[in-house]
C-alpha cells in the first residue's frame, strides 16, 4: 500500500480517537464519552479511516434504526450547507 492509501480499521476501543474531532460538538462529545459504551454494549460497529498513517475520519454502523421527520432532515441539510461554506 502506498502512503496515500485509505485503510479502514474496526475500532475496538474508542480511546484511540481521543485527539479526533469532527467539528460538530455534540458528535465529538459522543465520540469521546459515549462511543466506547456503544461498542462495548454491541449497539454499533465503529471504524476509523486512515490516509497513510493519518486518521481522517470515523464512522459507526448502528444495529438499530433512526426515524427522521422532515424537520430533522431539513436541520441536517442546513448543517451541511453551513459546513460546506467553510470547506
């Protein structure tokens, strides 16, 4: 694998994400204080994404579902529009 290869690794212990920040405070709070419980209790499988040796992203696949109404979807879309203005 080259230095610019993406690799995905399953997260067994979220303390490895102590210095990771996605930029959304509520999500960062969950990653740093709630994700380990979710992993330990089998609520989700979590993964880290690395570009070479640098951690660039993480994601979790939940074993449950979340129903969103149109207001929630609009709030998510607005948050994405705001974030994309700064990219």
